[in-house]
C-alpha cells in the first residue's frame, strides 16, 4: 500500500493543477472495470471501452497508473477501439471535463473538497460535496441517469422522505481513490476529514447521495441507519427508465434528513469511535424493539 496524505482544501486555494489532478483521478476511476468501465466510446462501432479493454497488453504495474500517465508514456492522444481497431474514439472524460469540475466547485453555494496527495505531490484521490438547490444538483449530478425519470418524481420522493421541501441540499457526489492507495484506513480518513470540514452551522441540512450497492460506502450507510432510500432502483417501472445505466448498474439514491450531524456523530473521531457508535446504535435499536 502506498502512502498518501489526506486533507481538506479550501476552494479558494485550489489552482489549475488541482483541477487537472481531480479530472485525472475521476477519468481513471470511471474508466476501470471495477467501476463503470467507461474510458472511451468508439464512434464507428459504438462499443464502450474500459481501461482494461484498451490497455490489456500492459504490465500490471503500468496499468495501475492513471490513464493520462499511460497515454503520455505510450505517446498517444486518443485510444484505439479494442473491437474494430478504429482510432475514431472519444474519451468519456476528456480534457473538457476540467472546466466542468472547476465550475462545479467554484459556482456552487458551497463546496467541500478533501484531497489525497501522494509522496510525489500528485492528487491520487478525492472526496467532494456541494451545497446547491435540488434543481441544480439534478442537472449536474443526476441528469445522466435520471433524466427520463425526471426532476418532479425525484423532488416528490425527496419531499416525502424529509417531510418538507428543502431550499438547499448537500450533494455528496463522488469519492475516488486510485487503486494503489485503496484501503479501509484511507477511505475512513477521507470520510473523517470530510466530517470535520462540514460546517456546524449546517447541522440539520439534508443530504443526497447515490451509492453503489456493492460498495463499502453503501454498507457503511446501512450500518449508520440514518439514510432513507428513495426507492427508485427498486421500482421496476422507474428502473426501466434509467438512462446510461448498464444491466449490472445497481445503485441506490438516498437522502439523509440531517447529513452534517450524521457525519459528525459517526466520523468526526477515530475508527474505534465509529465502531462504538455502531454498537450503541444496534443496542438502542434492540431496546426499542
Ligand atoms: Zn470500434
């Protein structure tokens, strides 16, 4: 396991290099088959290409590097299609994504960014959160998958779960860590730093997040028992309306009535505190039952 330092960075302190670094980690994360396997799409045969499809011939050591590093080493600026060998492909997250990330961070009502920095001073992971109106969060974070389900349906479910219409909501968006740095300790540290950076003044603010049901963070959500699933993926009619979601896509859109308080309760101290909180939770639940 390689070492990295994990710390919160104020959005005013972010430089162009930070935005590029965030883009590179994001691109790599989605490109890998352990996530969505979306590195590029072939314009000729339409096939979606994963990092492993394109770079299958590389050594284990080399394929663990970021896509941008691999492309620099191979001296290429587009990737070939693994199916039809065409060079006419487009990167799903190309360099234009840098501007998108920048505007997301700088134009939101508030942003919370945790960075994992390697010993070589490169960004190797991040955790992000944004405060915005639900309308804006829908456009920026949910539109790709939920556009045919529509904002009114999501809004109605959020209102039902919370019991009111939130003016602003915290979108917990994405969290990513390159493979050589992936460990439960690092993951926990990222969530811990995030819990510390969320403002006390927003303790009762609601949150929205989409979890991969197979992932560690979804399991942690189930353990803390504070999130409410919107039930979209469990409704066959709505599930059928999801776009850009493959058959194996099994995520869960969840709202938290008090996301900042929840984060601080569970993650503002060390791992032992977290496990003690879980134990307390299951004990109090038994008493209620
Ligand atoms: Zn092709």
